[in-house]
C-alpha cells in the first residue's frame, strides 16, 4: 500500500480542490442513463426473485445477491444527489434522492445533513461522532472501564460491524433522527415522511405479492446491500495509513487526500459501487459526479497511488481498530496491548 505525498503546482494538497473544479459538471443525459440502468435491473431482479419464491424455484433466490448489488448502486446515486453532484439541479437531485431513499430505507434529508458533517470533519479527532465509524485512540481505549472496553470490542467485532450493524442501521436506527432530534423540524420531517412512504410502498407490494414473499425477497436484499455499503465505508477510512489529527493540525485537504482510501476493485465491482472506491478524490471534491471520478485518475495518475488498497489488503483492515497517536496509524487490539506491556490476548471481559 502506498500513500504518496503529492505536490501539484507547488502547493501540495491545497491545489487539488481547485484542479477538480473542472470535473464537477455532470452530464444530465449520462446521469439519467445511469439512473435507468440501475433502477430497471433492480426492479427486474426483484420481480424475478419474487417469481422464484411464488413458483417454488428456490434456487432463484440467488438473484437476491445481484439485486442487492443494484440496490447498493442506487444508494451511490442517492449519495451523489446528496452532494448535489448527480444532476447539479438541487430540486432534481433532492427529489431523486428522496425517492431512492424509500428503496434504501434511508431518509434522504436527514442522511444528507449527517453526511455533510462527516465530510466537513473526516479525520478530525475533535469532531468524531456524526456520520462516521466510532474510532478511539489507544489512550482513550485504555482509559475506559472494563465494560467500556468490552462495549468497544463488541462494536468493532466483524459480526457486529458487518452483520448486526447494517440490519440495525437500515431497518431500525434510521426510522428516527438519532443525533439530530433537537436540530429542528427537518430531520423529523425527513425520517417520518420516509417512514410513511416506505410503509405505503411496502403495503402495496405486500398486497400484490403477499407478506411472506415480500419479506423473503426484500429483507435479504436490504441487509446484503447494507452490509456491502458498511464494508465500503469502513475500508474507505479505516486503513492502516489513514490520517487523523486535531486542533490546528487538522487541515481539510490533507485529511481528505490521506484520510480516505483508493480502494482498487475489479471493473464490474467498480461500476456496481459507483466508483466510490476512488474515495480520496471524492473527499477532495464531493461535487464531482461518480462517473467522472475515473477521468480524474486518468488525467492525474499520481492520485492513483495515494491511499491505494487492494481487496486482499482491505481484508486486513478489519483488525485495525485504534488510532496510535504516537506512530500515527491504526493498530489492532493486540498491538495496543503490546504497547501497554499487557499479555497479547484479552478475555471477553477485559480487566481494568
């Protein structure tokens, strides 16, 4: 994995947002096409999955897997709408995002606000807690009580992070504006309106296909797509050579470029995930439409080596759970215990 320091036009990271202004204009015809080639296959695969259940062709439920992939791609379009990058027309982007939110179970306006906070504070140790994955420093972790450490270890366990977590987030947590309950009416309107739209859409589908087939098809699609989305978000920021700083040391461009990865995926997965693996460029300029991100790497190949992570390397990121402020990298629980002079293993109930 490389994390090359760049100096473009002699001004380092600060030059990139200005350079990327040239890529921010979307092609509306292309955007409409991207939406169509995602919605139509998703609807088709959903219908075929239902038909498989209805007619007893249980092997047909394997179609749930590609359907989840297209639902994930719909979320990536919703994500671009939230940044005003998909059509570059606020009303069109917003209503497209809200409509997709009914399918992804994500209240668009509430999510957009939380995600904007994530972009504004990514990599800032002083601004953790909104729209990100909770990450403690080694010092903070050792200062916790044994129950606090147990809670953090459970939270960071892969079965929770990529199994229970996505189901909890998309099926339950996003039904209320957690974190923004006292932030005015909009988060409440967003979540409640989305909940109502989800209930209406689900009622229609249940009336048409029956509740059991609906649950057998749609719930696995949502959970699989959610797990894939959480995995991508995890790998985009939770890698060994990521960037965290605080106070006056935190700088937006540096955090964007070095605190976000370039997740190198095969072309089909790159397409299905809306090029979200080119995450460092996205954080430098979130208004660049996802289908133009490869243009940036083509024109500035030096960006391709920044924060570069392969699929095999990404699997090793799961164990990286604590920020070592001294060595300025993410480390595992085992490494943290070694630094503290403790045994390499820890019981399920860590002692103080």
